[in-house]
C-alpha cells in the first residue's frame, strides 16, 4: 500500500537522505579517519550498517504494508438516508458494535476509523504518519515501532562514535587543515541531526508504548472513548502488536501474524449488506 501524498513522499525522502548522510559521515569521516588501524573500525562499520539495514527494512515494511484496511463490500450499499441526515463518518457510542462509514460506504468493525488521507477505514487506526506515508494501524504498528527503535539506536550510536573519535588521540589522523575542518563540520551536522531525530523518535516511542499499555489509540484518546481492557497484562497488550513469536524476535522486521482474518471481515461486511 502506497499513498500518493506529497507531504508523505517528501518525509520519506528526507528520512533516507538523513540516514544515508549519517552512514556516510560515520564510515568516511569517523571510522576511516580515526580507526583505520584498529579492529574496532571493521566492527563499527558492520554494526552501524546492520542497524541501518534493519531500519530500512522496518521502514519499508511500515510504508508498504497494509495497516489494516477494512475491505469494501462486493455489492454497493444504499446510504441515501444516512447521507442526508448524518456526518461524513459516524461512530457508535458502543465500540463493541460495528459502525457505518459513509465515506467508504460500508460497515466497519469495532475500533476502526476513517483516514482522510488514505481515504479508507483502518482497523485500530492510531494516526496517519507522514514519515512512513501510511497509517499506523493494527497490521503495521509493529514495523512502525521497530523503525522508531532503530532510528533512536542509530542516533545514539552516531553520537557515541563522534564523542569517541574526539576523546581519544588519533596518531594516524591527517594534519591537513582542510580535512580537519571538513571532519569537524560533518561531525557537528551529524550530532545536530542525531540529537533532533533522537529526541523526536523517543517522544513518539514513549507515546506509542503508553497507548499500547493503555489499550487506547491516539484517536480514541482524543475522542475520549476509553478502552474496555485496561486491566489486561502489559505483556499481553504488547504481544498483540508484536505478534506471537518469542519476545527475542520482536525487534526483527519479520512477518507479523495478523490479529484478524481478512476473509472474515469480507464475509461479515457482505453479510451485513
């Protein structure tokens, strides 16, 4: 699923430019300049680029995967009476009941909401994120959280490498003034970039985990529709997002078993039509 939203496309480009720039500075201006005669050089090249690879995979999965789009009915529904007397997208007071979306012209399951950018109803929609140009919903929230974790890890890793490169003496470093100035400039830009992105993703990550443990999406929090399952164990709520695999594998951007059946949704929608 790819949404043709200009803002989202620009944010994706900015994300990859920032990641590739960070990788370039770390490898070219930090590791090759200060660790070329040390075994730490190859280690940090492999470790840093492994995090970059995991970041890219999780980001691409969050961008391209289905966030939980509610399927449209096979037969068109008659909403003439609803269009004339109600708002564009109505929610029932009881979240246990299916509701009607007049924009999609279909029934939708509990906790599904309509996204005006994706122009579809999304199951357990948290919000539409321009940084992945997609909704964060029931089926891709795991990849979104992984992306946040890897961005935060990469930012912290980059800052640590910059600090290490300036704290310890480097006999093999070039004494050329132009090279030193270029290295300082790239390191300063990298630290600023890492700090800004790091703070940003940590704030979003905290908000995401808080929403998971409260069993309440951002939209539900705004609307004041509190969850009926707040007494459920935190591990159970986290497992709902990360899948049925062992917690050790939760940070791997592998397939996440869906919590619901797409065919079941189609059957129920067509049955209600």
